[in-house]
């Protein structure tokens, strides 16, 4: 019987947040422990969704790589937890079952080198969610944030991303688009992405 302090059925989890708990639940069904690396995971909202959805969440150790300010706040929010906040990629000695990037790769200028580094952990799966990639040329735009700050935002060629993963021994096993559509009417037609996508890669058998 479900505990009175925890709902048996989780509250609504939007489609873009449901992929991680689904894949993690499959992995954790026959493995203990399970290590997940979340690059650019912010304050840990994906971890919260994971806890609410995955029946075997207690078997999961969650590692978030973020900037120092976010890491400091995250450690305050989740003391003595199975979620670990790091300012740089962890040791290669940790065996990760899943590497997860949600709306983060598009902020990395040298995204190819980052993917190569993440593949060196040789996780079973690599999951990209809300990735700004499609059948378009790769290019960067300027994202204007609150406070007048500006940062580079990359729109990526999906076949280039797939080729990088293929080179590292991974095959694409799932792909789909999210429902929300970008308004890029001010862009040339062949540069318009229209919708962000989700990609799941699995390591090839040796």
C-alpha cells in the first residue's frame, strides 16, 4: 500500500520531463545501484520528477554538473541526498548507466568535444531532451536574458549530432519532436527549426 506521505500515482509530468523517469525506471528494474549524469541539470527539477515517477528511485544516484552558483544552492536544497551537485565532470571511475542533457547542449560552443567527453564514460544510454536540432545548418544566435545579458545559443544539425554519437559507438534508437513550435519568422526558411526534439542513443554491443 502506498505511503500516506507519497502519492502512488505522481502528479502530471509533462512529456518533455517524462522521458528521463521512463528510461531510468527501465534501467533500474534489474540494476542496483544506477548512476545518472545530468549535464546542465539546474536545481534538480528532473531529479524531483524522477523520484515521483520511478518505483525504484531509491536505487538511483544522481549527479548534476552546473555552474558554481547553482551547485551551491543545490547542495543547500538537497543535503544528505542521493543527488550530487558538481562544478565539473566527475571522475571517469564512476560508471554511469545514463547520461542526460535537457535543453543544455545548445549553450555549449564546443558541443562536439563535450559529447566526446560524455561518451568516454561509456554509459548504456545517452538521452537528449528538448534539443534545438533538426534538418538545418548548424548556426548560433544571440539569446537576450533578463538584466540585459546576452549568451550564444546554438541551433544544431541533427545529422551532425548523430554522426558524433555514431563515431563514439552509439546508435540512435528513438527520436521525436516536442509539441511547442518556435517562432522564427525573422529567420531564413532553411534556418527555421520549428520544433525541439528528443533523441535516445544506446551503446553498441562490443
